[in-house]
């Protein structure tokens, strides 16, 4: 079993930055990929970024590439999403997820999910 808790969400001005963190606990050794997904108002959940625990492989959605950076801290069992250049399209609930099978892009490949943290970008 793996538990995931997101933190760091909040209200931020357009153009600003925000850092999300996901604290993982439990049998994290059973997971390979960690991902961030988001779901905006009236939208389906979409892939944002993913990383393996070693940090050797990273993947980003085209919409966030160059603005967001995903990273892991194995010592702390945390996964971070550093977000910069935020705009209104980034407003969403952001979810941290863990996959046992190394599925990076599809939410269906992730078995464990956090409760989400709200990110609201205001002009």
C-alpha cells in the first residue's frame, strides 16, 4: 500500500511560480513511476509530468514543458513539481500518483492517488 499527500497548492498571480510537493509513504519500493496529473474545471484529468524514482527518466506534457520541472528526493520520499510562468490554463486540482508498472502518461496506469491540491492562477 502507498499513501500520497500533496501540498503546496494555493492562489498565485499569473506569471508567478508555485512548488507542489507529494509525500509518499508505505511500500513505495513497489512503485516505479511517479506522476502529476491535473483536472481543470469542466475538463478531464490530464497528464502533466512523470518521473521514475531514480530521477533518470522524466516526461512532460507539451503544455508544461519548459515551465514545469518534476523532481524526486529519494531520501525524503517526496516528489516535487516546480511550476513557473503560470497562467489561467494551469488552474486545476493537481494530483500526485504512483504507478507500479512504470506507466508514465496514462492515469489508468497509476494505482495510487493523492487527494489533490488546488492551484488557482489569478490575473
